[in-house]
C-alpha cells in the first residue's frame, strides 16, 4: 500500500537514494554505440539499443545497493518510439532485478485523459478484455497545476495496484520561485500544493504513515525542504537536485524524519557519468557507477538518523 | 515564425478549429479492431494498429476542412511503445496531408531535460551527427509550473524550426480553480501564468502579432477567456472544453480578436465519436466525423468576426 514497498526496500538496503536513468547518448561509451550503430544503423533504433545496453549494465551494478531507479521519460522520447521501447525494457529489467521504478514523466491532464496516463504508466491497459501493462512502473511523477481532476484518476489505481505518485511541489531549479514562491492569502503556491498533496493522500495511507501521494521537493532549497517536511508529515518526498545541481547532503537531511525515512534522494549524472568525471576507461562505466552509488549512500546516511521502520499499528496497537 | 503558419491555414480554410485525436479503443469501430486483432493478436500492437487505421480515415475526411489535429499523447502511451509508434505515424500522416499538428503532451521539466522534450516533439534528435525528427509535431502543449527554466529550452528551438508551444494557463476542468484561481498580490495564479506567457513570447513574435508562446484557456470559463484575451494580446489561445465538456460557441467567441483570429477551438469526442452519437453504421465513422467538423466550423464562425489576416508591417509600413 502507498509507498510501503519502497520504504521497506530503503530500510533493507539502508539506503534512501534513487538513481536517475536519464541517458543522453553522450553519456553512453563509444564502444557500445559503435557496436549498436554497426548492427542497427546510425538511427533512432541504434541509439535506443545502445541506451538499453548502457542502462542494463548500470542496473546490474547497482541493484544490490540502491532500492530504486528513476528513468526520465524525456530522454527516451527523444529517440522516438524506439526510445520509448527502451524505456519499457529498462523498467522491465530493473523490476526483474528487484528494483522499485519511478517513471519521471511529470504527466498531467484531467479526467479520462489522466486516467489514460495512469493506466499507461502504473496500470493495465484493457485490449478487448486482455489486461496488459503498457509500461509497468511502481510510481510516476505528476504535475498538479490542474487540481483534483488531474490527481483523482490516479488515486484508486494506486490503491488497487499498490502504486504511488510524486506531485511537483517545490522544484529544484533556479526559476522555480517565479510561480511556486508567490504568496497566496495564507501560504505560498508551493505550500498550497503541499497541502493539496496531504489532502489527496489522506484516504490512501500506508502502514508507515506515508500516503500514496508523495511530493517532489528540491535539494537546492533546504529551508523549504525543512518547512515542507513539517507541513506535510504524511507526504513522502522525492528529492532531486543533489550532486550536479548543487544540493549537498546537509541540506538534503532536512527532508528526512526521525526514523531516517520520509524521502528518497535522486542522483542522475553523478552516477551515469561517474566514469567520465573520474577519467576512467569507458569500459569501466558500470563499475564506476557502482562506486558512485556507494559513495552517495555513505554521504546521505552520514547526516540522517539511522533508518528504521517504525512500529506499525498492527504490531503495537497502543501506539495510536 | 511563431504561429504564422497555423494562422494562415486558419485564414485559408476560414476555420479556427482543431480536431483532437484521443483515440480510446472503445471509439474504434469493431470491424477495424477485428481485422487488426486477427492479424496482430489481441495485444498492444493490434490495438495500436487499429487506432492508426481509425486516425488515418478521419484525417482523410477532415484534412480539406480543418487546419489542424491535436493528438493527445496519453491515449497513445496507454498502448505502450506500439501506441507511441502510432502517435508518430499519425503525426507523419497528418503532415503529409498538409495539416498542422499540435501534440498535446503537457510536458514539463527543466534545463537539459526540457531540451530533450523539445527535441523529441518539435526538433531533430542528433544520433552521432545524423539529425532525425523523433515525432515531428508543429506545436506542443506544456505546463509552466516550473517557471522560465521549463520554457526557455523550447524558445530557441521554436525560433529555429518554426514551431510553437501552448502553456497551460486556465484549464477547462471543474477543479482548475483550486490552484489557478487563487489570488496573488495583484493577480491570480492563472493571470500570472498568462503574464509569463506574454513575457516569454515577447522576443519570439510572428508577423500577425502573436508570439510562439500560446496559452491553453478553457471554453468552460468564458469570463476568464475574455479577461485573458485582453490581458495577453500577443498570446494565441488553444481552447479546449467545447462540446462534450460543455463549452458553447457564444462563450468561445470571447477567445477571438477583431479579425476572427487569436484562437483555435478543439473538439475531440464530438468528432471521433460522431457516428456513435448519430447511431450511424460504424463503417460510416469517418464520414460522420466530416459532417461533425463542418457543423463545428459553422457553429464557431457564426459567432466570431470574419476571419482575415491583418496587414503586416511589411505590407503596410505605416501601421507601426
């Protein structure tokens, strides 16, 4: 229910981090590209196949250390339907290795259309009575600008299929304040969005007191992270902006609760491109990614409370 | 430049409407589905092939009457990468018939990631020096919640490739006001988003005084449509919510300027499902769609000024 599955994976691995798989072709070692271009041609299919090989090798090296991956839909769409096929196969492979998959699509629409996105990414598509998972992720990032009509179609599906969503609240980018920081009668735009997340999630609570409605809150704004951790205690955070974007571990620590839970911190380029940063042989890209996730785990866990699952109501009925 | 190409198509056809291609499998006649399921199986491929056949037949029947189509990405993603291939082929087919294509994806992200979406939907993907259009639409709907970092990556690409974007401002759904109508210091959230559209577009102006940055403003809120038409005079509107969602022609008229320009009104189900509404033979679905677009054109043009291209600066230098 809700993010329970993710929270338990985090506790088992003692690691509240997620690796963003945002594979620009520039990040893929030349020897992989050469091989795929030779086989499929220098086209979208060749590119998509090279990216899949790259992703799988990274997944192999991180799946025993990191609980989750976060593929960013944009980098797959850039390679057309062949790229989108690689997104599907990446998700499928990560799940076969026991990883939790958050598709970062920031999808948004209303009613039946939002239902279609929910079905596509988290549910089962009905083809004349046959139910097929189109992409099969565990969670999806979404944008709440359209209000409840854009979120409600996801909630029942999350409940029925044990899935979760992360709504953009305070994003990590420099210009996020242009709209998100503006002052409303009694809060800010991002504060209001956070309240809405708490409300949307209130009937979809997991056993660790985090609901199926999470929030994206950037590592680059530690004050707002701290504010939102207090204001939205049942909302699990996906925290981008650590590493390449400038967010450090000390700031990120504000996203966590007293059990070292309540958030998962993303790093994309810092892991995928670790071999470039280290000037390592390109054939060592995956082992460099492994070293980078070990370093990241150490960095984050050094500044947060020891990760432990809180007693649930069932285990100790007196905690109510 | 900007929306000039779309505006000229609207003027030639005297028709400021766009057909939304949001093809749920339920909308596709059974005889098409039976044929494709028999050939490809009752799976995502079979479904995607059926939808493509449906779309092409509708495009054939409307391309001499309607200037544009608006495929909704969600309904293609619902059928996995096979569905996304149908999106690509639908766009390609509509363009081959001379139509303008607005991909309704409501995409949003920042920096390099938004650049990837821009490249995917409006640009050319670089595969080791070979430039390939991944989807090749003329315009894309986007969500501006992340501020300038989410829009800037699109602007140069629009300029270089003669493309446009539509930013969500005031959406047509019932709960759009939960966030969008909230009051800021001197405007509303949607009013602020409209101002941002004017600002983003100011350096990307077309010859008919509409910029490359359009806005989505729903037909279901005529007062706000009127307000935004005045407040954002250089912002071309994409108007959803006409027909099935309850917006009528009288309300929609507020979206237009004194030349009958400044907006394009969408209808999806009212066209795609015209044959179901008329209880017609399912084999007549495309001809029913043709009748429906003729009716829609008559309905909208009856309440707006006669469509005429304004004199441009080049034609009459004194109008400055």
